[in-house]
C-alpha cells in the first residue's frame, strides 16, 4: 500500500518513531496532507522531548505564528537554560511576541541572559513600547544583575532619553551602584549623552559617586573628551581630584586621550597636576606616552614633576622615549629631565628607546650623556 494511503493513525505512529525533529519535519514536507497532519505533532514533540526549545527560538526571531502555536499547545514560558522566551523577545524588540508571552503569564522578572532581565534588555535596546509593556506588568524597575546593573544604567549607557525618562518617572533609583559602570550617571557620561546626564543630574544623581572601571562620571567624561558634560559636572561641584579607577584622576584620563580643552578646564579648576596613581602614574606621563605635545607643554607650564616615577612607563622621559616622540623628548630634556633615571620595567630612557629602535631618540639621549652602560631590565 502506498505510504500516503495509510490511515492517519499509522502515519502518526511512523512519526512517533522518528527521534530527530528534522526527520519528522522532512517527513511532514512530503506533501500537503502530511504537513497539516504532522505539524501539530511536531510542536507537541518539541514540547515533550525538547523542553519547548522551539518557543525560545521563535521568540528570539519574532516568529509570532510559531509562538502562538507553541503556546496553544502548552509550551512552557519559563527559563530555558540561561534564557527565557520573554527575555529574548524583549531583547529582539518583538512587541507582538512580548505581548503574547505576557498574556501567557511569563515571569516578567525572571533573571538570565546578558542583560539580567527582560526590562534591562528592552531598556538597553531603547524600545519604548516593550519597556512600557513590561512596566505595566509590574517589572521590578530596580532589579539588579546583568552587564549594566539596572534598567536605568542600561538605558543611560545607550543614551535612550525617552526610556530614561520613563524609568525615572517610575522612581528608578538614580544612584544605584553596580557592575562596571557603577552608576547611571557614569554610564551616560562615558557615552557622551548630554541630555541623559542633565536628566540624571536634575534627579539629584550623585556627581561624585565612585567605583568601577572609570571611577567617577567626571573621569569617564574626561576620558571621552566630552567638554559639555565635563562642564556640567564641574558646575555641579564634581571633585576634580578624586582618585579612583584605571586612570586614577580626571586629568590623567583627559591627558591620556589628548583632550586639550578638557585638560585646560580641569587645570582651571585646580586639578592636581602631580597626583600619582593608576596605569600611567601622572598626567604628564600619560601625555608623554601618547606624544601629545600641547598637553605636555600645558602640564609643564603648571609645574608638573618632570621626573615623577610610577605607572607602567616609569618616568615621563621613559614614556616619550619608548614611544619615539622626538619633540616631547626634546621638551623634557630642555627642562632638565633626569636622563639616567631607572625603572624596574624599562630600565632607563635610553634602554626604552633602544628596545623600540628609535634611533633619533637614542642619539638625543646620548647627546645628553645618557649612561650607555646602565644596568636594568
């Protein structure tokens, strides 16, 4: 008897003995009758044997018809491994799917995924409709977790003004500290999002909150060279000499980035030109390592310690010599930089220049009586 003339019961039995979903799918695509006959079975099989994995896939890709079919068949809307359907639908901004899952009582506050919760994912993506839908279902607005810490931090990081406003209107904690950015204000400052920074400041964000990778909002803004944000923070009495984070001070961050105007703004607010710490040691060392001549001159004119030791490159002269920045090396030598100062890592400026093959710098140092026999790393 031809296969297609078999009764439905026998065709179902054949499908039940196929272990792999792709085999069932291939069998069902043989003709239109089998497709309609086995489609329901395919969904039921996925729910029974694969923990409703098809629902997760459909939610992630916005396949609302598949989502509807799976839900009608009783698919679980709970966590699948580290993710859940509502989370991936929110991350993908699939509004119709989000609504369907919420109507099926998906846990709006389930934890998991890169962003932590569905609200954090939607906030980071800036999808106002999804954010509103989740808030209307009592999503915990101050839930912490994920790479950004909170929904407000996630939205602030991306500069989504309307979402930030929505969250603030729902009393999101403006000074929550968590994860690498530490606060929403730091996240907004780092991204150069002026309007969001202003919104947060108007809600009494702590301008001097510190911790995390960048230390404070002022350090983050200085690192990015965002002059308007730096001015906004200074006008709110940001501490210009706070020491924290990878750059240690705002002045070091601005000097490392070559942001001349920001450096000037900080110096005009009495930034400590010789504060030590962090990766570079001092602001002068940071500027020398990057070869920023104008900033080097600005710092020297403010009596920066030309022989300060510390940080990764030892002294300003070693930093400039390592980078092969001849003009900066000359500026430092003209200010009587110690040509034979030693450091654990590079030894002397001569050794640093020699190691990198900067012949002109080597000659400049030798002309200043650099010790060719100095011992060091």
